[in-house]
């Protein structure tokens, strides 16, 4: 009974993290179409997060911050990811981000793990990757107008999609590095916030264009709350707790609902066009992510193995 309770808690954390991630896509798109520039949103995100984490790090859980590993991870998973992601949100619809970000992240993670960490995966992972690849190709085919028998190039949206794919690559590389270097979730959260601020804010304040003075306080407050607190601190806590209680495979399977939830919400909230390519892409990328991470197949293998062992013992007796 206690184990069941622990797993229920794990799934509550998992679904909460998934809904926060879906909300991140919507809120980021809101920032992308507001008066705020990409550089403003990044500054708001990390200033808010750093303001909360700095005193906790300084007075309670301090560790050495300026290490080569943490600096590299912050530049990749903090600055590079944010620049690519928020540039994409300015140009591409949120429904595209719903496919490309959560879809391409596991794609790149598996490929980079295979290439960098020499990890080996079974057929299940590669089938999931194949389905995700098909979903992305269908999305781009629809964007090119191939479903309408006419070639229509929307360069703005295509550039936005490319930025989102690059963001997924940066986050995948970041994920591989923190695993390779055994960086803890607390170190990840603190270094992303503090080091990104340390490297980015001087450049932002002195050199980069700004439009924050022209934005409404509601837009600024929304980005500060969701980007700086919900999507960085709260989601990280929920994600780690879910992985601890139900494991990474089941957590990955739960996260496969993000594309469908955020894609449908984007169509409703932003009145984005609902095309055949988009529908197929949303369904396939969610299904592919579920296949790649689901423990269902593993469970069947375990049950099958146990049945074989039982039959062998019966034959021996």
C-alpha cells in the first residue's frame, strides 16, 4: 500500500511538471508576440530566478560555482538554449514549438548519448525516434505546402522552426553533459540562474537592444513569474521528485502528453491554424516520445522472462 502511495505521488509530480512545461510553451509564445524582445525575456527569466536562488545558495547550500563544468553547462543549457528557444517563439507558432521542443529533445538526447557517452539502446528507443522523426518531417512538409500540392515558403516560420530545433539540440547537449559530469539538480538550477546572469546581464545592459520600457507590467510580471519561478524552480523540483518516485522511463512517458496539450491550447489561445500536418505531427510526436520512454514493453519482457523461469522450474520438479 505504501509503494502504491509513493507511485501515486510520483505521478502527481510528473503530471504537474508536464502541465508546467506545456504552459511554458504558451507563456513563451506570449512573450514572443508581446512588446518584449528576446533579450528582455531572457533577462527577466534569469534575474527573477537568480534573485530567489542567490540567498539560498549563499546562506544555506553553497558550493563552488565557477568550475569549468558548471560554466559550460550554463552557457549551453542557459544562454544558448534561451537565445534559440525565445528567438523561435518570436517567429514560429506555439503549436510548432509543441512538436519541435518536446519532440526533438528526446531525439537529440538519444543520438548524443549514443555518440558521446557510447550508450546502447534497444529497438524500442529507435522506433520512438523514428516516429518522432516522421512527425517533424510531416510538420515541415505541411509548412512547405506539400499537402496542398503547392510549394509555399514562409521563411519567417521556417526560421523560427530552425531556432526551436537548435534549442532542442542545446538542451539535449546540456542534459548529456550534466549526466556525464554527475551534476546534481541543485547545482543545475543554481548555476543556470546565477552564471547565466553573471555572463549575460553585463552584455544585455551595455550592448543589446531593449524594449522592456515599452512593455506592459502585465507582460513583464507574467514572464517573471512563469519563466523565473514556475518553469525553472518549481518544474525542476517536481521533475526530480517524479523521477525519484516513478523512474525516468515512466516520467518520460508522462511528458509525452506535453505536445498534444500545448498544441491544442495554442490553437485555442492564439487562434492558430489547425492543419492536417499539425494534427498528424502532434499525435505522432507524442506517440513517439511515449514509445521511446515507456516501461510497458520492459514490463512485458519481465513478465515473459518470469513465466519462462516458472515453466523451467516446473519441468525440473
